């Protein structure tokens, strides 16, 4: 089961899967659990915190962003915590084994950072009721299991706005990992922002069926350039697209972390994830005996996602436009899917004055107007 793959689960779970406030995809219909008894950690004894990573720490993408969060938590809490991580853990049998070993090793708080770790996390948590687990992008919670996710669609919309002003060919290339709602939602939010500043621009998507494969990502980036794209973006974890854009003299956006060092001229900005505050807050809650299971789906306003510094190649008036929209998103007076929103066939999916709700966002399986091509069937 690949990371963040939840479309089939949304379908199987039906109305019980109303993922409203957390998932790298949250479930507002989750059962109300009685939290396990939590007592403050012994004075002078550091809280042991474990992390399970789906990719290598050096991917400069998803896993790297989580490790930056882990390090920020360490910096904030100093000798109050002692952390460990296991990287490149596949989502099959290895996941349960690694999570269980972290529990056996005395970690009292364990973060599992990929969708495919959901069932193993729940299974191990049942056997360790006095250990606290936080699962990123899942929808299953328990008395000692919480879930968390960033509102990536907000930053996607902002980067789309920039792309609309920077493209000359009116063709934007988007490298997708897997055709699941999280990725589709990002493509559509990007396109909504793009069309807000340039109604003539279109998005072409190529799928690599991988979260982290620099060679495939580079190949897809080149193919998109061959199709006329002069701006590239991605929902994959390496900096391959930014590097290719630098070589070709075109523009690109990074994802997950600031990828500017991979393309000083090409890199316009990155849609970044900021996990440090959340990790710090959850560790402190365990230390203070106040931790509780909850679903978290936070955006720019809560400091979980944002843009990295914008390249000065972006005109000042465009930067001002983007910053103004960012403030509206923070205040809650704007949304990436403010109506009217049309699909590829011109059908109004969200009428004027309405917003695409969380439930529909988290089961998104359709493209908005402005995205070319069709959504392939997800591979098993």
C-alpha cells in the first residue's frame, strides 16, 4: 500500500469516511474515544520520541520535511526529549515490525508519517495503550492515536497564481505521483490559482507512479517541456524537476521543502510543509499529561504550510497579489475552491458563493477546468 493512498478506503468506508480535519488526506465521524490515562513524564527523564519515515531523509522532499520538524522539536525542547527515526520503511510488513520495535524500545510518542502506516499504527497501538501515536494523513483514530495533515491546497493555489503570471507558453507541466485524492486536489487547487491570474493557461499532468524516483521525475519533466511547458511543478519528493528547469532556462516550483538551492534562477518558490510546531506541541502535551487523540488539518494560518521566499524574478506586483491572497486564506475569507468551480466538461461542481467542502475535497476524483487529459486508474 503506497503512502497517502486512501481513495479506495474512502470508497469502501462510505459515509463513515467523512475525513474532515486531518489526513495527508481526518474523519469527522470518528468515534469519540475516552483518552488513555496520561501522567506527566518523570522529572529529568527525557521523553523518548520515535519517527517512522517512508523515504530517505535525504530526499529533500516529504521525508526531509518531517525530519526538519523532528530536529526543530529537539531544538525547542532540548533535553526534555530524545528522538530516534527509521527511514525508508516500506508500507508492508516492515511497517508493523518497525512501529512495534519503537514501542518496545520505550518510545512514549511515535509519529508514523505515511498513509500506508495507518493500519499497522492502529494495530500496534492496541497492544500499547499507554503509548501515544500520531499518524500523518490517515483517518483512523483511537484513544491513543491521533491524525494530522497540512492544507497543502492553500499553497498550491498560491503557486498557481504565480505560474499564471510567469508563463509565456500558457502550458504548465505537473508531475503527479499517484492519482489519489490528495494529489488530484493539489493539481486542481494549483489550476484554480493559475486560472485566476491567467484564464488562458492550462495544466498538463504526467504520472510517475512513485513518490520518490528522481530518474522518473526528471524524465517526466523533460517530456512536459517537450509538450510546451515553460513552468514545472510536482507532487513528488525529489528536486529533479527544479534541476531540469534550471538547465533548460525555464521556471519551476519546489514542493515539501525549500528547493531553491537546486535552481537559483529557475526556482520561483516552494510550497513547504512545517511540522516542527506540531511535533513540539504534541511532545509537550505528552510531557505535561495533556495529550489527547484528535484530528488536525491545518493551513497557513496555523503555521503548518506556507511558501518559501519568492524569487525576485517574480514582479513586485505579482508578489503583492500573492501575499494579499495568502492573508485572505489565513483570515478564512478565501478558499482554493471558492465557487464557481467547473470541471473539465464545464459542469459547475461548486456554485458561486459556495466552497468545496472538506468531505468532497478528500474524495476528489475529478479535474477542474483547465487541466488537460484524464485521470488514470490507480494502480494496485
